[in-house]
């Protein structure tokens, strides 16, 4: 299991990007999603975030995602980067 020990972020609020913030949280996963396309793709975005967290071994974290129309590959890369920046053993 990957433990998030510090707040970290990745991405921007530019068009076609996504801004991801991750924080330590000891009560499972808490995900907040804001998106220009939430009505159409909110479920798919949340599923991608949760799958990426699972692949990274993150079971406990608070995550905020502000999507500006990013592609799925960009979303996953931003989540992975935020995890890498916030996990145990990272500077």
C-alpha cells in the first residue's frame, strides 16, 4: 500500500488539462470532482481516477480533481504524478 504523507498537486487549470490535489486522509478515499463535462463524463472520470489510485496502491487519500476537458491519458498521468509527489519516501 502506498501511503500519502504530504499534500501534493499536478497539472494546471488550462483548457484541456486537469488539476489534481492529493492529501493524507485516513478514512478511505474521498474524491471531489469539478468538471466542465461532469454531466456527460463524470462517472468515467471518477472511474479512471479510482483505477489509477488502485494501480498506484493508494487506498487512503483525499483527492480533488478540477477537470478542464482533459483526455483520459492526461487525467491518469496527473493522478500518478500527484501520488508520486505525495507518497512516502518522496522529497
